[in-house]
């Protein structure tokens, strides 16, 4: 696999091309969004485990630089939850929309052949951007994340509620409590979705048990090119 870094129109990102990449093939695409204070390389390590040959992967940086230590910079999609306003989420969605158009055009991705996923704050963005655009995203993956303002999100939901959704959360998560994940599950089910929801004996992380369940699910709902 080969990772290439780009300065996009709105977001910096890694494009990770599969082994044996053939530019004449229209590969399905997986877009992965990191959590608060991390960066575009944070979830890149998941790509070989998902499938090293069958997908193009896009891992963007969030738009907001944040200091995460002495001399170290991470990124966020919005300010922290206790400081976040609705317009902060919408600004991030606008930037993601530009990125989506940019990368799907660059890689000639066919409509409906994209999976959107994210960890923690990236999972929150997956709820907001992914659920409201089922024409763009065939499937969604939320890892240790919860839905943003549910009343606002409810008003934005499309009529089609058949989108495939995978949600994983740790029962010992001290950053984003499992009770919040269960509330998000209740929201999805009340609105007519049928998500795959799994809890794991872990904290705020992505365990091997999660990957063991997630990888075959992805390959089933969005089959690899080869």
C-alpha cells in the first residue's frame, strides 16, 4: 500500500492506495476520520487490516489545529463538546463535502461506493455527515462515538433509512460513556434504522475484537474491488 499526502482545497489528507493499484479500476472508497487531538495518520494503520488490495482509503485531518503537548499539534473536527455550537459542526460538514467531491473525482469512485467512518469525534461527524447523505455513503462505521444534537439531526434525516450502520463502543469508556452510545442507538432505532451495535470490554479504543467483527462486515456491505 502507498500513502500519499495532499493539501486539499479545504482539508489536508492522506490517500492510501492499495497494493497493485490500477488507475483504470474504480475502487470502492473508505473515508476514516480521527478523534479529537489526533490526526490523519491515526486511523491509517487500520487500512491494511481491513483489506490491503481492494479499497482506496482517505484519512483527512480535521480543520482545527489543537495543542496536544509541548510542541505537538493535533487536529479536531469541532471544538470540545462543552464549547461546541451547531455551526461548528456544519462548518466541518461543509469542508468534508468539498473533500468528498475532490477525492471521489480524483479516484473515479462510482456513486454509492463509499463508506464513511470515524473514531470518537470522527464518529460524531460520521453520524452527522453520513446519516444525512445516504446517496453518498453506502455504509457508516461509528467507533466510540455518539450522535450530536439529536433533535437537530432528526430534522435532517432523509426518508430512506436503509443505510448500513456499524457501531462499536467500550463498556469501560471513560471519555465517551457507554450510556451515551446506547442513547444514540435508541435514536437510530426510533428513527427506523437497523444498525449493527456491539459493546466490548474495553475503554476508549479500537480493540482487535472490534476489528474481528468490523472487517467482515465492511467487506460484506461494500465488497472490495479484487
